[in-house]
């Protein structure tokens, strides 16, 4: 009987601690409308920066991967306000970092595609002359 009471007490304490932990966890639905709009605006600024840098990039013969890296590094600072907005909403740092990293990876794929396309067009134009 004593053993059954101990097991019941252990299960009760475990359930209670899980409930307390769940109450303290951040939930995606807790982001304010202001923060969501801030993330959208700053994301737009980031992509505009990338577009501007890609358009302005003039270095013939540079490997597209190196060019894409250069473009991404030039606009890296535009991601900082997004992270700050998430941290201000008490989003865990791991989630914030993962979100920023995902956004950068998505941009890297697009920038690399654009740089490779531009390089291919230059080579095609040079071949037809």
C-alpha cells in the first residue's frame, strides 16, 4: 500500500510540474500585432537591401557563390531588428536564432540563384558576340 501511495504521489508531482512548465512556455500565438508588423516591415527592408546589392554588384568573373556571400554579408545588419523584436516579445533565443537563420538561408538560395542566372546570361551574351 505504501508503494502505491508513493507512485501516486510521484505521478501527481510530475503532472503538476509539467503543468507549471507548460504555463511558463512561450506560445507562437502570443506575438502582438505590432511585433508581427515590425517583422514584416523589417523583412521587406532586408529583401530590398538584397535586391539593391545584387543590382549594384559589378565584378566580372567572380564566382557566383562568393558574390552571393558578399551580398548577404552586406545586408546582415537588416536582420537584427527582427531578432530584437522577437526578443522583446520574450521569444526564446533558440527560436529567435532559428527564425533568423531560416530567413537568411532562404535569402541565400534566392540570391545565389539570381547571381548564377546573371553570370549565365553574361556568358551567353559573350558567346553570341
